């Protein structure tokens, strides 16, 4: 007896299907995260750069003002792109131009309800030890802040009174009320603005304007000292009260808009950001879901892979089928009728022993004629003549059926 063959051991799988699926999902999640971070990278990098804008948490930033206003019920919007005309018509706009920048172009902002320009006061350097913090590098050069005022609104002079001491402001009419004293605590210098085209709204003990309004445009205000509104200044309760009153005076039905485009934080249009925000976000999620389903379908295949068949199958049957197809394509079926009749006669003669070695064709034909006459069947020559007259496929089918019946009767194959 022959011993049974041992089964061939299967090669170990390098990765299981579940492990491959987990790796694919991790790769898809990592790619999606990379795409989102790449689309919003400029916003994430610039939010805490320590400069003087509404997204900065440094001493010279104004993020604290936005938080304070929301706490007291004033709507706040930080605009990284041009606000809509509807929003501007019902909101005040706060502009915080950076030191060394270009003069403010009010026409590029639009026509807000009221506009407040907060002038810079200090040279701030990034703190190398703490990201987002700054160090005081001293006050700005004389005249540097005045050059940021919009052109065509009249000349102005911005001066800084040095010294660390308690300060008191006085309202000169307007929303703060006439002759109202506003203590603002100890301040390191007080920056003021003066000029024939600027009327004071808040002034120091000497009558110099800290907050002024344009005589040409009564909706344009300038805050000369940013320490009344920035994060460092809001640490004093008196300055925080003045900041709230100032913002409430500036605000409209839609609150206050802090513009940060002047600080280089404008958010331009991006295709990557466009597909990740409504209304196209829904379409992006549908495409992602369709891609995941296609990947799952490609990974989870059912059954063995289908082996492609040969274009031409082997064997005699395939050869016959191909030959029949060629004859059918050429339209030569009717030409086969005489040959088919001759083959049928040959088969009948061979089955009766009237054909083959020792039998002439004349003898076979005579025997077939006598046998057909005895059985009352058609004469073989008549069938041959009928076959020669076939011209159409349906005539060939009729003749083939008649020859088949004739062969069955001649050979006694019909039961």
C-alpha cells in the first residue's frame, strides 16, 4: 500500500487582513488630518505671534478686549477678510495698524457705522523664552504713530508724555458725559493726539486728547494710547471701565468688528479651505464616504479570482464551431446542401454494407435506389437534385430534415 501524501504546509501570512485594514484606516486618517492642517496652517501660525491685534494674547494684543466685550454682552467679530456691507452698516470697526505699516486706507475697509483707529505706542520684540509673549523695547520713534493715520483727514501730531504715575482722564462731551473724571491708574507714559482737524473726546489733565474724533468725519475716532484697550492695559479696573464704555459707544446692533487684515492676517480664498467649509463640506464628506466604500469593496473580495478564458477554445468541437461561424458569416450555408446529401447517402450505404472496399459507386447507387423503392421512399438521385436547387438557408433546413428522415427509414433506425 502506498502511504498517504502529507499535506503541503501553507506559507505564513506576512499581514493579516485586519492588520492591513487598520494600517489603511490610519493612513487615510493621517492624510485627512494633514490636508486639514495644511489648509488652515496660516491661521494657526499667526494667531499667537505676539503682535498688536485682536488674536494676540501678548501684552500689546487685544484678545482680552474681545473676551471682555463678549462678557458684557457686546457681539464681537474678528474679521480676517473684508466684512459684508450689511455687517458694516450695523457694527463699529476697530483697526489696529502695526508699527511701520502703511497709512490706513479707509476706502478699502468699506463704510462702517463707526471706525476706531488704535495707534501703536511701543516697540515690542518677541520673547525668545516664551512663544506668544513680547518684551518692551521702548516707545516708538516720534511721528511713527502719526504716519499711520488715514490721508486726507487733516494733519495730526502724536506725542508721548513719559513717566510712571497715576493718570486721570476727563470726558469732553460725547457719550462719556461732560466733565466726568475717569481714573485709569498708574501708566508708563500717556500718548495723546492733537491737530486742528481732531476734536478731543477723552483728554488728560492738560486737555490733550487721548481719544479724538475727526471734525471732517464724525464717525472716525482715534485712540492715541493703546494701553487703554490692550491686554496689559485691561489689568487695571479703571482702564477696563473706560474700554467698555468706549466699545459700547462704538458698537452698533451687530456689535464690534476687530479687523486684523492690516496686521497681515488676512485670510485669502483657498480651494482646500473652500471644500472643507459649508456649503461644499457636505459634498466633500460624500466623496470621502464613497472612496471608503470603494476601498472596502476592493479589499473584501468574495471567492477566488476569475481566470480569464482563452479567446479560442481547444478541441475539435471548437474547430467545428469556428468553421460554422465562418460559413455563416460568409452567407454560404446553401452551398453545403449537395455535400450534405452526398454524406447522407454515404452513411446509409456504409451502414448496409453497400459501400467500402469491393463496392463501386455505381453499385452503391443502384443498391440505394432499389432499397428506397422497396421502402417507398424518395429516390437518392431526386434528393441530390433537390439539394443542388437549394439557394436559401430555410430551404437548406427543410432539405436537412428530409434527408435525416430518409436516413432513419433506410437504416431502420426509427423504432
